[in-house]
C-alpha cells in the first residue's frame, strides 16, 4: 500500500527493542492477518495484523516475521509471480524485501515449514502472540517437533513458549514520534470529515431535501478517502434523533429531521493508525434549549476529564472527573431527583447516574481503535482491593489503574443518553449526546489532536450557518 515509499527506521528500532526484551536465547514468530472470505470468491478488504505491521511496516498478506533475540530478522512473504500479480496486484517479493523493509533476509512464504525449525534450533524460548491467530499454536507444535527430531544430531529444542503480546502491548501503549505524527494526521482528516458532515446536514435541510443518515456517512467516507485514508477505522455511527441512545448504532436509512440532534462517531484509519471522534450537533444548525443544556453539561464533563489527563495521573482519573460533573448536572437538571437518590456523593457511590451514562470515558487508541495495553498499573498488580458493585452486587477485584505516561494516546468521550421513561423530564426524551476527542498524554497535560472540528456549541452553530 505504501511500503515502497516508507522509511524503515522506526520499524528497525522497534524490532531491536523487542529483541532486547525476548533475550538473546529467544525467538519470536509474528504472522500477519489472513485474508478473509466475504462470500464465494470475494474477500473482505484486506487489513494487515497490527503487531506485524508495527514491526515491519509491510501491508501484504501471506507474510511472517521471525525475529531472534540477537536482533536477526527474517521475513517470509509471497514470491514474485507475474501471472498472480496481474490478478491480485503487485508483490514486493523476497528479493526486494531486505532493501525495502530493512530486514536481514527474506524467503518465499512456501519455505516457512522448511526453514522455521532451523530458526528455532538452539533457542530456549519461542515467543508468539497467544490467542490471536487461529491455528498458530498447532503450527508452532509442528515446528517444535521438527526441531525435536533433530536433537540426536545435537540440536537443542526451545523449552518455553511465551506470549509475545505481553512485551508488544507494552511497547505499543507508548507511541513513538513516528506514530504520533501519523495519528495527528489521521485525526485532522477525521476532524475535517466531521465538519463537512455537519455542514451538509444543515445545507440539505435548508434546501428542503430529504436527509438520511447515509448521506452524512457518505460525506465522511468521501473526505476520508479524498485525503488518502485507506478506510474507516471502525463502523461509522451516524445516529439521528433518538437513535443516538443506541450505543452501537450504525449509519442507516433513518431520516435526519429538522429540530433533532445527530450523533456521529467516526474516524478514519491512516497508514495503519486509527482516529476516533464523536460530535453531536443540531441537524439544522441550531440547538434547542434542552438540547443545549445537556450538550453543555457533557462538554463541561469533558473539560474536567481533559484537565485530569496528564502524565502521573491514572487512567481512571478522567472518568472519575467526568462522572462527578455529569452526576451533579443530572441533579441540577432534574434527571435525578435528590429526594430519591440523595446527595452527589450518594449518586456517585451508588452509581445512580448509570441509566444515563453507562460507558467508560475512554480507551487506548492506536493501530487498533480499542488499542492494546493493560489498564492496570503493572508495578502494582498485587495491590488488590475488593468492593461490591452497587448495581449488580457482584464482588469486584480492583487493581490500581494505569499511571499515564507521555506518549500514551487515549480517547476522552463522556456522554449522556436519555431514553423516554417515567420520572424523566419530557424535554430531554430521546436526546443522546457524546463528545469524543483523542489525546496524546504529555508531561504537563495532554494534546487534543482532534480539535480541527470544534466542540463549543456556539462554534458548531457558526460553522453550520450558510
Ligand atoms: Mn471511542
């Protein structure tokens, strides 16, 4: 896709860092993703494996990276085949791979079974991603038994199998300069796509047209592709009116009505990296009073979360900050009745806000939209405490949540979802709002990389005016 023009430096640096972690007697096996059939002889659009791409920058299917703890890298890839390339497209091929990708050597993927046992010989541990590739364990078994059949000639067979996800997830959690740069560009493209979708909605309504969710979805896609993004990073949510209260709603055929809100949760993937933006805006470009009251509450809760996002804070801190602001707002706006639920502290303690705010305030973001990386602090794994969940009565084991470090990237996405129901003020019925931005953690705070599309209510109205 873009391997011919890429720099090999960041990938070589990551391979070297991983080699150090698996140790001189280790060897790692990293396959890319398989092609997947959609129906009959059509495949789904191909997407490489994120771990594999992280270490190679290579986007072709049918490829494997073998990395020794001494830093020797071997790539197996599809061989040049002019006839196949006429049908399926260009292949890099093993002859060109070392110069193009910076690996030490490369072979045709058909030689994998022949060569792999030799690469595993005399190593003490074989590393590969556990529970990630169907059938990989069985293939490793086969290669190990091939090594074992040679032990009487003096070969040593690895005695340990280790999960490569451990060290790789930790590495991927902190984004290097190259990754941050790609993520900033992905975020900017997505922001511009959101601006266009907002403007299209207002314009079509002004022109008296029949606006559907798919019109706005098409506008997003157009801008993603126009700016070189390969595809959406996840299924775009374009939810008109009360559809916004369905958390995993997808862009469908529902009409976008004058007077209602539209919630769009969509982001492009650029060169392997995701962006993830949610904006909620009035379809016609003007908030009603109740819409604006809830909108400003969610925005205030996001401000609080942003203020709680910096190196040294914990992953849960932005969520706790969000909940405090949202819970107070629910009391103030009459969504919660203090006579029934008690004080702010009671609302937080008993999770009484849950019917209107039922998800977490963020997640790691990277190559995968819900990116890898542990949410608990590795240095405090043993510090457990137990509490009873006030809603389910389940006993939950808590561990201290992750301490944020510069270069970690997370989303900050509070929301409020008001379904019609008894005791719920009617003016808020069917309103669903979420505001989501992507943040790179810095020493002193965080860098919001998605503010190319505004969040302020007045600014959104201004950009939607004709
Ligand atoms: Mn998200």
